[in-house]
């Protein structure tokens, strides 16, 4: 027997290696969360209105400093520095989305007013009998309501601005409806091309058409229309014929009421706004035509009583 120490062999069982670790589950969960958030954002954008999308886009263009402390929007700033400067993608003269939306709102609102007036005319025994003399259409300036004359049913007394009873009824029925719109209106009086038989130049178609337009304004207000709705009253005489082939046709004698869209109203207000630079250069001259116009209008009103019989 050998004196050598026995050799001890230790056998350790080998455990089966685990298939990967648990980290992949966390990564997969993060991925699914991100995908869910992505599709949620896409769904919200798909159901948003154009106005809401414009607000979201402006929010991401607005720098944090402006959002917190207030100030000019990034797309409107004159600076070229990003983070508070100008929108480098902006093109001068471009129509903003808000303007397009306002145009669409105007068209939709005025179209609704047209349908309302058509329905009111059909439902009213007073207005229905005058339907052939009421012309309603949409123009680039807005909704135009024209009340035209006829040989059998004139709107005014002969050669004067005295409103006939049926014309008064039409205007007073229309007046309250115009209050339902935020838009302002213009009134214009038109005559045919008939000249005065005695050739009197002190009171012409220009004064007569302006007086008739102003008389129509008074009847609208008497019917319930707010006085502040009127932006402009003018007489254009026979310069704009409805019937171009016959300048003496009765339909050329008419009152035109235009419910302005926002663009036409803004252009009129901007064109007639005070210009400090121009006024400074011209001195006090711009005030003279106003006084002259008022005097002329007053004289025309006084003369209308004594004028000889005319053929308008």
C-alpha cells in the first residue's frame, strides 16, 4: 500500500446558463411606450382643426423666454436671431392662415345671411309681393341687397327722395336682420341716365341719388338697425348701370345695400384713415372739402323742395 495521500476530486454541478437577462424587457417596454405616445400624438393631430394646428405650430416656434415673460411672437419679431427672432420662412406679402380662415368665415356667414333673407322674403306676405324687385347676391365686397325700381312700382316720389310706403316696408323689414352680423354696411343710390328737362345744374342726379341713399339709411334705422352699422352712404347717379344695354331702364334706379366682408371693410377704413404725414404737408387744406361737402348737401336738401318737375 502506498504512503501517498489520496487525491481528492471535487465535482461541482454546472448550472444551465440563463437565456439572456431581464434587461430586454425594460427596453421593449420603453419602445412600446414611445410608440403608443407617437400614435397618440398622430391621432390628436389628425382630429385637430386648422386653427388648432396653427396654434400648436406657433407654440413650438415661440421661445421659452417669450412664453414665460410675454412679448412678441417669434414669427412676428424683426430680429433674425433664432429663439426670439423673425421667422426666416416667412415671405413678405403672404396671406396668413388667420386671414384665410376669416375669409372663409365671412363667406359662410354672409351665405347664411343670404339664405335667411330669402326665407324671410318667402315667408313674409309683405315682402313676397315685391320679390322681383329684390336682388340678393354675393360680390367680392360682400353680400349685396339691391332694391330696384319699376315703372309700375317706383321706390320714391317722382324726382325726390321721399320714400314710397312699400319701399319703407322693405327697408324696415330688412333693418333688424342686419344687426345679426358683425359686418358693417354701405348704401349707395343709383339713378338712370335721364337728364333734367330744364337743364338745371344746381341739383342733379348726384344730389338726388345721395339723398335717396340717406333716406334709405333712415328707414333702416327706423326699422331697428343700429346706426353704427353704417360705414358709408353715397350717391353715384347714373355712373353704374345695372342694365348696360339700356341706360334708361327702370332697374338702373335702385338702392344698393352691401354687407361688407372683413377685407372690404378694412380697405375702406384704411383708405379713409387719417394720414399725419400727408396732413402735415397739406396744412389745413384737407378740412376744406369736408365743410364744402356739408354745405353743398344742405343746399341740395333745401333746393329739392323748389326744384321743377324732373323725369328721374
